[in-house]
C-alpha cells in the first residue's frame, strides 16, 4: 500500500484516488470504512475483493450532506427526512429506494440503498472533494472485528488498497445503527449508538426490530432484511462465550446494591472455574470484565484480564470491544470468557456485537 496520511493534508490525495477508481480507507465516528466511488461498479467490485466479502452483502453509501441524497434515491420518505435532520451527520444509516444511477454491484443486487452521513471532519471534506458518494463497508477482512484504528486497517488490508486516511482511534467503536424506512413500519436492521428509543421518539411511532437481530442471524424461519446479518461477524479467532446468571436475565439487568454484587460474584466464580479448566488443558485464556467488577477477577490463574469500560456507560465499552478482540487475536488467546451486560439503550448495540463474537453462546452461572 502506498500511503497512510494523517490529518487534512491527505484529503485531496484521497479524493484523487477515488476519482481514479481506487480504494481509500477513511475514518468515521463509528469504525474505519473502506471507500470507493459508489457509482462505479468496478470500484464496488474492488471493495468486495479487498475485504473477501460475499457480493450479496451490500455496501453503505456515504454522503457529505443531506442534499446529496436526492440523486441517489427514487423516493424520499418523510421518515427519512426527519431522521436525517435529527441525527446527521452521525452514526445512522438509512435504507431508501435506490435511484437508477446506483449500481446493483454497490447494493448487493437490492433495489434499495443504504445511505449515511458520517460525523468526521476529514471524511466529510474527503467526500466533498471526491465529488462522488463513497461506498464504504467497514475496512476489515470480512468476518473479522471492524477496525477502530488505522493500524487495524493496515493489518487486514495492506497491499489490497491504495491509501488510508488516518484520524487516530474512532469514538464509538461499533458500526452505525441501520434503519429501513422503505416498508409500512420503520424497522431497525442493526443496533448502534443511535438507540431504538431515540428513533421511535424522533419518528413519533414504534420502530420494529428485525427478528434476525434478536436471533443473532439466520435461524429457521427467520430471514434477515439486512443481508449482512446472515454472515459470521466480528469474530475473534478464539472461541468466545458470554457468562451471566438467570436472575440477571430475568430482571433485565435492573438489579442493584447487594443483589447485584451477589450476581457479579457468581459470574466471576463461574468464569474462574472455566478458566482454570481451560488452563489445565494448556489453553491460553482471556477474560472481559468491566470497571465495576474488575476486583472480582483476582483468582489464581494466568488469564489475560481486559477491562472493557464502565457498564454504567455502554459507549465506554463499545469504544473498546473490537480493539480488545483484536488484541486477543494478536496474543493467540484460544478461549475468551466475557460478562454479559444490559441490552438497554446503547447496550443493545454492544451486546449484539458481543453475542455475534461469541457465536450466540451464553452460559448461565447459576443453573
Ligand atoms: P458494514 O458497513 O461492513 O457493516 O456493512 C454494511 C451493512 O449494511 C451490511 O450489514 C449490510 O447488510 C447493510 N446494508 C447495506 N445496504 C443495505 C440495504 N440496501 N438493505 C439492507 N441492509 C443493507
Ligand atoms: Mg462490516
């Protein structure tokens, strides 16, 4: 790969690469994206090839302002307008009916298009300078945790793309919320930092949740609307399991004081038991806990303990998750045990990614 450029000075060069039909990884507030000209089928094909991504898993088209959307859609639902006015630039992708000019290569063969305006100064300037919408899925190898630093992009895509525009570590750390406004009822296709509650409030109506989010992917009788959901995602090399208690789940994690401490202790001792068993078999083990519980993980084991953030502030945890999973990969950790947290608010996005990373495996400490 030719260049990693930090800061504004890379913007013109990055725009030129796009105009020539090349690929540029770019920073956003969610994760790094892998950009190409969204209106050029050849550029989209290159994106799929670089990521090793199945070509029926559509790309998100990035614009620098709301006015650029008109040319990309065949209809502009009122709900979409409200959401854009409220949340853009920001971590919200909106599915709309596509215009002719958006090639099927970019939309994975669908007649809808996913559009987002990211909140990052460099990238907004880059899109404007390119004078084209930018197709950009996450800039990782398909199936791996999404990249939250330029180094992660380099690790996965060195030699496969033309340039990385580096703006340091991202803020949010998990991919954008996706909402589909093409049907009768607006539907959440992927949870992110813009929460279900915020979407409903803005639209003044119920937003449905695609059943595939809750099921964690394709199950018998469940067909996800976001084609990406059927693929294994965010997965570390290690075998990962979440650990919780039936009591916490029953109470939707709304448990505090001594009761919560008791449950936390049960989870920590179940994890200790699992870790010791794996270590006796010679395995390298990792643990993910939070600030509030870290002192419970002081047992006699070797496992690499990573504190993901404060569970009282799920954004502090989304910020760290993918970096931690990549660090475990680098250290050749073989099994990972992680605490489960509440699905409330941004917690829904965090737990969605953690469940996928764990292949939906969740163990109960108290049964
Ligand atoms: P990524 O940015 O790598 O997370 O990938 C983009 C995600 O957006 C994928 O999971 C896609 O399934 C989803 N997506 C993109 N376009 C559409 C669309 N037209 N309809 C539904 N989902 C979409
Ligand atoms: Mg992705």
